[in-house]
C-alpha cells in the first residue's frame, strides 16, 4: 500500500514540477505571464503578487530579485516546504495528510501573515 501511495505522490509531484518548469520556460521565452485577477480588478497588489517573478528569480539563484518580488512569501517558503514534506511522508506512511493541530495552526498563521502582508504592501 505504501508503494502505491508513493507512486501516486511521485507522479503528482512530477506533474506539478513539469507544469511549473513548463510555465517558467514559457514566461522566459515569451515574457507573457498569467496576470493577477485581483490586481486587474482592484489595481491593488494581492498577497501572492510577485510569485512568478519570485520563482523565476529563485531558478536563477537571484535571491535579491526574489526578495524584491515578494519578501514575506520568500521567508515563508522553507516553513511551507517543511510542512509539505511532513504531509507527504505522513501520506505515504499512514495514508492520511492531516497532522497535529500545531501544523494546522502554523499553516493558518502563514496564511494570516500573507493576508496581512497583502494589506501592508498596498499601504507602503
């Protein structure tokens, strides 16, 4: 059973990685990226604005550019990655993704921080 879940998780991760790299290649070659619908409607920056620039900068190893794209998300990436790895391991071993309450609290704190950042970045 673990092997099946590992294969399923690996396939999903491979698909996600291929889509992300394909999108990055598309943006690098054409300069066309998916516009933020929140910004298009309101003219304001959403908490996730700059994600494409952040990811492209990280792929180049350009941390100053990644920081200028979205500093709060850059700081949260290691925490979110650790939570994702813990969830993936739990899924493979136990067949479930739900973890202890502190993980949910940490995830909600990260979401709250991003929402607060969305407000603050439009005031400064």
